[in-house]
């Protein structure tokens, strides 16, 4: 019997490239998605802080309302219009005393020269604040 040559085929290692895993998709899109999620989370966190501190201010106002007293804001040097808005916002009643010179002057052109009670004084809600304007 003739002896046959046994030849084995030994596979040669060829350069194969490993394809990126498609489990998570395109890596650039994954990074973009993570950046988006992180941005949304940061936006919600900042918004939450804003609402938290705004709520503290509202609670402070409600404490003032519960005590029935507020501090008189400083409106010296402001226009009569702006001063009245600020006093009404503080739940106080403005009362204007116009000087003789300002009788023919527009409401927006006059400024507060004196106020009584003085700024920072604690008064009852709805109290009248006297404004002398020129």
C-alpha cells in the first residue's frame, strides 16, 4: 500500500479587523445622547433650585402677611409712579403731597423727596405711606 503524504492545511492568520459593536449603535450618537441627557438633568436641577428659592421668598411674604407687619421700602428719589407701584406691591397705601411747584407737572416727571414713615420702619399691612414729591 502506498503511503500517502498527509498534508495538513494550517490556516494562516490573516489580518482581520474587528468591527465596532453595534450593540449601542454609533459611538458618536451615543456620546451625543449622553450629552443631551446630561443637559436635560442640569436644566431640571437649575430650574428646581430657582423654584426652591422663589418659594422661600413667597413663604417669607406669607410670614409677613401672617404677622400683619411689613417693612416700608425706600422710595426716595424714585418717580412718583415707580414709588406707588413699589408701595402697593408691599401692600401699603401711598399718599402723595405735591409741592406748589409741581401742581402742573406730569405724574411721571415728579420724584419722591421725603417719605413718612422712613424706609425700613415696620408698619401694619395697609398702612398709609406719606410721599412728598417735587
